[in-house]
């Protein structure tokens, strides 16, 4: 297959995906009431319903992408699979529809920080009122299953057949990075009120609590990087725990900073009823400044760590 054919396929798939996304959004709006009934009556409850949506989305992505990769790179796969064009297009349509619909439905199930779940009639509000946190399982299943599917595709269609396992390293690193990002966002939403209570009980109050959190983000990253770059000097059993500890500190501290960010449609301290920033604004006059100091501590600490590392490297030369 030459470059012109690959570009033509890419343009076709782009147009199909754009149309599919618009159609999925419209279908989600039209089937809102049916989703209520389906989530309520699903075996295992709404959490199992969202998990199945996530798995269906990942499976649809896998089969649609695999069908085209077998067509584009038939010589890379460990076995030959020739599909009739009609079958390939049908697989792409079914898989792409499942992937897009599942993703749009899961996005529609995300909680809205700007609205009271008891005051609206959308799917996200119903889930937040009756099954709080169930949306997490849907996104986890979609993310994990999609990452595993990408690993399988990277292994099957590696450019070097002798280095199939080596081809998994970039995918594994990307998956680890996305997992860290998703964990941060999940913690910031799930434990927002717990962070708020801890901040008001912290010695020095929320101001010092957020400054410490901002500093810990940079310290955690710096500690993990230091342990990894000095892995040859450290014992084998010591490197991995230090790296994981640095990542854990960074994830926890960054989730605190994100949880303290005001929602997009913040009604003010007198009309809000929950959330980290709401409680902070109700008890302190300069809530925005306090949150800003926490975020400002992150680059300042990072700059100090970078300066210390530069001086240490200069002394060892």
C-alpha cells in the first residue's frame, strides 16, 4: 500500500469518526430516558452497567482498528488475515459505533461539580444521587481495557518481528502516565470533602496545607527521578519503592491542588453547599489567593530542586 492510499484511508476514517461522534451525541440526548431505565435494571446495578459500557467501547476500538491494520500492514502480523472489503467496513462500522457510543455515554455519566445532583434530571445527576462514584468504574474499565488493546495491537503489528516485546515499552509508559493522570483526577473528585476537612484541621490552616501540597508535588517528582537516575548505586530492592513512593506523594498532593480549584460555574460562598473551594471561601476572605499560593509553591519548589541538582552536578565534575 502506497502513501496516497494510506492518506486516503486516513481521511475517510477521520470523516467517519467526526460524523460518528456527532451522531453519538445526538443519540445520547435522544436515549436519555432509556439510559435511566437501562442503568437501573442492569444486573449488578449502575456500576456494572458502566463497566460493561467501558468494556464495549474498548472492544469496539480494538476490532475496528485491527481490521484496518490487517489491511494496511498484512506483512507485519504474525498471521495473515484477508478480509473482504465489505466485511472490513462492516467491522469498522460496528466497532467504531460501539466505541464512540460507549465513550459518549460514559462522558454523560460524569458528575457535574457546578450543579446540585438533586436539582437536575440528567443521567449524571441520578448516578451521583443514587450510586455516587459509580462513574469511576466505567472510566477505569474503558481505560484499562483500551490500554490492554493497544498493547496487543503494538505487539501484533510491530515493525520489527524480532522486537515485538520491545515495541510494548512505549505503550506501557503511556498507559502508566494516563493511569497516574486518571488517578489524580479521580482522587480530586472522590475525596474533595475529605481534603477540605483535613485542610481546616491542619496546623496553620488551609493556607499552609495547600502550600505543603504544592511543594510535595515537586518533591515527589524530584525524589522519583533521583531514585531512578541513581538506580545503579541503590540496591535493587530500594529503587522501586523509592520511585513508587515519589509517584504516590505526587499523585496525592496534585489531587489536593486540583480539588481546591473553584468549579467553572461557582455561585459564590452564600449559594454553594459543598466542595473544597466552597468551604474555603465560606471560612476565609481570600480563598482564591490561598489556592493560588498552593499552586505557586509547585514551580518555586521545582526551581529550588533544579538549582540544587545543578549545583550538585557541577560539584561532581
